[in-house]
């Protein structure tokens, strides 16, 4: 797989158009810079995730997980 290309086989958007993504089960939910939200089921999810990460597309899963954890397990003293 070629991570350096600005396009990913079977995906109709260029990396420069993407803002952020979240991945669940087999589907990527992707926010475009024009504020449109799209879904994409990648034939090789690990390859697609590596491509997104290579192009520094923000992974919302990491932020969302921390927000949920902080909500259910607040720090003492708050």
C-alpha cells in the first residue's frame, strides 16, 4: 500500500479535503473540510486508517474516548 499518495483506492476524496474521522465496527465516519459528513467502508480498514494517520487526519475516537471516561470517572475535587 502507498500511504504517501493523496488518494486512497476506492475512496473518492483527496486527503486535503478531510478534517477528521471516527471508526466503528467496519465504517469510517469522515468530516470533510466543507463540513459535509460521509461514510466509508474500507475493504482494508487497517490500510485506510494508516493512510488517514499518515496524512494527519484527526482521529476523533481518541478524544471521544477520553471525554466519555472523564464523564463517568470525574477527577476528585471537582
